[in-house]
C-alpha cells in the first residue's frame, strides 16, 4: 500500500465512478496503490481511462458488482438510497463514505488549496494545477472537469500541494481543512439544498471557518456576494481580496483582450506584474488572478507563477473549441447559471467581433429553471439567435409546470430570437440551416448538450 493511502480505502468501491468528482478520487486512490472498483450507469471514455489504471469498472448498477471484501463504498449526493449496491453494502456491513470525506482523507498531510464559489471553480482549480505543474512543484489535484484527455481531471503528484475543487452544492466543502481557500463569488444556486441567501452565506462561513490556523482566505473584492461574506467573517480569518475594486489587496489594473487571450496587469505586494491568460474573457482573467493570489499566499513567488499561468489553455467544456466546418466554429460551454451564461456570451462577443453568435442551450435541473428561468432567458438575449432544448433533469424528478418554455418566454420578452426544439436529434439540421460561414455556434449547458458539437460539425461538413 502506497504511503498516504488511508487504510479504510485500500479496496474502495465507487457507485457512479464515471462522474467528474468520483472518477478523480478513484484515480488518485489507484495511483496511490489502492485496489479500486466501481460501477457507472453507462460506458464512457472516463471508464476506459480508469481501466487503464487497473480499476475494475462495471457498467450498470447491481448488487453482485460489490465485492464482499470491499473496504468501503464511496458515494456522491447523486446516489439514491435505493441503489442495489448501496443496499448490498448495508447487508455486508461495509462502511459508506461520502466522496467529500474520501477527498478530505486524500488531502491529509499535504498543503491543500480548496477552490470554492458559485462559478469558476473548475477553471481556477485547473489554472492552479497546470501552473504549479509548470513550475515543477508536482501538485496533486482533483478537478470537476478534464483538462484535455479523459481522466485528466485528477493526479497524485509527488509534491506537497493538493489543489481541490470544493463543491458547495451539497455543503460537502465543509469537510476540507485547507491552508488556502479561494472564494470566487457567492450567489444563490442549488435551490434544492439552499432556501435563501442567508443559508448560502452560512454555508460559506462554515467553509471559511475550516481554514487551518495561520491559513488564508483569498476572496473576490468585486463580487457583492463575496464582499458580503467578507463583512460577515469580520476578520475571523486572514483574508486577501483580489479584483478590480479600488480597495482590493491584489488589484487588477488592466485586462486587455487579445483575440482569444488577455493581457492582465496586477499590483501584488507593491509589485506590478503583467501576464498572459490564454483563454478569452474578463471572468477567466479574474480567475487567473485568484489563482495567482492563492499561490502567493502559499509562498510561491508571484513573479514565477504569473508567467506559468499562461500554460493553461482551457479545460473541457469551458469555451472549448470543438472544431470548424463550412467556416463555422463550434464551441462548447458548461455555463448553466445565468451569471455563467452572461460571462461566456460576453467573452465570445468580445472575441468574435461582428460575427453572429448562435446558441444551443439546454437548461440543467428543474429546480434551477424554476428559480432562474427568467434570468436564463435574459442572458440568451446576448446571442444573435438561440435554440432551447428541454430541461436536462440530472438527479431531479420533474416539477409540475416547470419546462424550458419558461426560458423561451423570458428570452422573447427580452427581445431575443429564440426557438424551442424538443427533439435533440433535430438540432444538427436546425443549426446547419441557421449558421453561415464566419459565425460561431455555442452548445451551452451542464447536461448532454455537449454531445451535439460533433454532430453539428458533421452536418455542417456535408453542406
């Protein structure tokens, strides 16, 4: 058994092992020497990547997939109580471990950086993982998305830094004890788990309270929700703010778009630094500054980390170019909250100039659509034309009266050119009929809308 491998996790079984968070933990455990097994609902490139590491991956959920000698069963909040493998674990008396507890155990003895916030976690975590790697620091990391190839969302590194995406959706980020914590922004989301902004603030306060003595909270000085959190914390933890605000401790003095990149200038500890961010959009530039500030808080020279940040060229589904056909570029966006949708569309508008932007949007979750459907529709008004699909349910059951029509109506009220399409199979033909050479198509949402990119490109190539 490899050093640093928790004994209770030497033979773990993951239910839903193909998920972004679960697969990352499984990968790190396998790299540390654990005999990892698990199951997932369907075959995937992620499952194949895990098998290449020696992980046993079953397709489908069945009681017999769980080995009698499993040391624990790892689950996420998405796993339902009637899962047959979970029931089998109860019969056998095998401990059930939430994925956040498993991740927390992997960080023990290391120097964790935990990245939290309603938006931007995956990008900022990825920026840190890539730039620290560029500096030869060999970090471990667990990210909620692949950097490039399937399975690149996590790594067991030889260094002493562990960079982790910290998920607030189910309060699981309360389990971590970071040396440095980042809070990018604070907004109301995950409506099935949070009833009000007060509950959100309380949850983030608890997260900040987990920072180890002598540690640092890096938090946005621009975002009103983050500023309110800073006021509520009232100096209870060492805090460093960053952003364009005049009173930010690490002040961003310029963000200059350069095509699909940006040049960013900051003042940090009296030193002016200018560096390149290799992805478009002001929000990504600010994520890079958050990463820079966190690295500095950990003792990494900012003058070395700043140029290393340019090595980050994007993560899957975060304004990822899927290809070009018939003069039309197809880009994939994970944006599913109105703030994220607005930020990505503004970034693409700045990069595209006068080119038309077409969006294929798939709402994610009935609860989110119920609460934020109007704002989603207003965000789509930033595109030149949009197609809206039915709601991707993920872990939720339908809510009576809540459909994607809420978004369509709001978009039209905001003056948007929007069309509802209920059959995903029609989308490639619809987009091929709309898009002209020189235009951009964004597939947008957190569900399986991402699968449409290659199909759209294939249909365009036939024209």
